[in-house]
């Protein structure tokens, strides 16, 4: 199997910025645009569906990857994982601003387990997910990078982890302020 790179942070943790950073570094990366293929793999449990979802890509991020990091690790040995994090309260505000009063879509439901945004559920799922990832990789620090892009972390931490030179461009900040926490 070919090594892959997976952004397994919950949405609203700068996953779009991470995706853009992958592309700047020369990786063929997929973000939300390929989510249907990953959901098919998640729901089917079929290894072939994981291969199909990653066909033509070196890196991937956003939902549903946080739900399937264990399966990705088992199927793509030697891969690298990046847990994007941010202040939990600001994350919840950003998620609430993003979702608004609408009913959550299927992808969000699978992550949160509810159809209507619930701030406490969002905070709980974020903390549960982060702890689960940290626990899973606790004896494998070379395979996991915890990165807080919203706090200014970027190339200086990401590039050494991936074995890449720091590019001569600013680290991307996609959607900065779009769903800002006030």
C-alpha cells in the first residue's frame, strides 16, 4: 500500500486550510469534494471502497475521515495523520454559525448523532474525538501531528512532520472569519 496523509480533525478546525496546504506542498489532495466516496467506504466497510475513495489522491481531509481514522490506519499502513484542533468554544460557535438553524445533513448527523445543532453535543463530540485520536496514537508520535492552525501553527510544524521543505509562501487560511467565533 502507498502511504497517504489524512487530516482527521473535526470540521471547523481549519480542514480547508490544511487541504490547501497539502496542495501547495504538491500533494494531490481531496477535501469535501470527495466525501461521497468516503461515506460509501465508511458504510460498506469494504477495503475496495477505501481504495476507490483514495484513487488518484495522496492526501484527504474533512468529514467523514474523523469517523474512520482507525480503518484508514489499518488499510493504509505507514500513513500520516494530522489532527487539527482549535479552542473548543470557538469551534462550537463556528459550527453553529455554519449550520445556522437548518437541520444537519447526513454527514453531520453521522458525526454528531443528532439532527439539530446542539452546542453541548458539539463540544462533547469534539472532545471525545480528540481524546480518542490521542489515545489511539499515544505510542506512535511519528504517525500523528496535532496542529492548531487557528492559533497560528503552520509550515514550521507541518513540513518537518511530512519531510517537506517549508515553501516560500504564507500558510493558507481559508474561510478565516467566515464562520468566526465572536
